C-alpha cells in the first residue's frame, strides 16, 4: 500500500524487517526480533512455523516482499544454508535492501562486502538500537553492486566458450544418441576440471560447474526423469551451491539465475524455479536480448506447475 505526501510517495510495509538466519542462530534471531520490537519496529522472523516443503513458498516470499528491508544474520551456518542463500537473492530481486549483521568471522558474500554492517561482538551492547536505526535509514532499493574487476585470460575464455557450447550440444544430443552424448559429457567434464584448475573463482567457471552438475544428474537419472520421477541426488545440491557462489559475485548474473532455476526445477521447488527464471529473462530482455534457454526452462516449469494442479 502507498500513501502520498506533499513531496513523495511513501510505501507502507507490513513489516519493518525480514530476519534471515540459519536455524542454528534462531536464539539470536529471536533476541534481535525482541530488541527491534522494543524499538517500535515490527520484524518478521521464521520460527519454523512453516513446514519445509517449498524453498520460496508463497508465504515466505510474500513476507520478504512485505518487509521494508532484510536483516541478514550472517554466519558459517548461514553460508551453508540453502534457505538463507535463497532468501538473500530473493530479497535482492524483490528490490529490498540487505543489512548484514555478522555473527562470526565468515566473510560476507562478495556483493555485500562494501555494505556497512553490524557485528555481534563489536555492537552487542546496543545492537538492537543500531539495527533499528539502520532499518529506518535503509534505502528503498536493493544494494548497489560493484562491478566484477577480475580478468580472464585468452586460454580461460577459450575454455569457457568451448565448454559452454559442449554442454549445450550434449544435452541436445541426448534424445538422438544417448550413449554417444554420455561419452561426450564425460569429455566435457574433463575439460571443465582443467578450467577449474586455471580459474577456480571465475564466475563463469562457477556457472559452468553448476551446469555440469545438472547435466551429470540428467545422464545419471535420465530414465527416471523421463518417467516424471526425478530423484534426489547430491549433484543437485552441488550444482545449486555453484550457482549461489556465482550470484555472490553478481546477483544479477542471468546465467547463474537460469542455472539455479533449472536446478530448483529438478528439486521440485517450482515456485522458486519460476521466480529465478523470470528474473534471468527480464535481465537479458532489459539489455535488448532474448534468453531462449531460460524461456524454454520457464515453459517447462509452468507445464509442471499446471500438472500439479490437475
């Protein structure tokens, strides 16, 4: 809801802050929520009243959208939590400002490292008051992201181009000659290992590693996938983590968003998959392009969602 003032339009939110935290940090999250309440702010904190059945179930995504800002309680458990990571990028793509509060020595995601943050050890005596002030002063837009300043050698760029093309080709060949495509996938995986040794932190290498996990999963479970019974597999978690790592560098990376959406589709997290696929498509569209691969994945996701309702 919005209300007009003489100088601007002010949006009114149901919550002042969405508290994102790992389950291991629930006690601290509840203490922060209590402190914010004493400062006349209304936080939203997940006390596990919602059953884990959908990564971005409607209520959770709505809570992020209904909050003025996100307070990110950052720790090693938070880094390892797919729930927290998904909440971070959901908040960013819902244009919500993220206020980090670090709980241990775990480095923040790269795109947040230039953002002013609170520290539990340093600010513990008045952390509630400081967080309240930060929430009230937070901008009404997502955090600004510094451009990636890394460089890519010609050798690495050549590997990136070749591996990307090979990954697409092997998937397209699966229905024509599965065995031949599977053999080609092994060669592509070997080439990726060489690329990861040369540039293990390059965002595009991270994306390719995520897509390779997805492709390996498809070759390992093709018959089950075709029968509509895509099983759980650590490959999906590994692929998801690679895409999260790439998004920590650039949360608007359409390739990482598309890859994350495709992984979530296999994990049957269809609402989350649709959300990230649409963001990938919109980002490319704004630059004048057309992301056909993401559009195809989105159509497949929407088909599966329709089947669920029948």
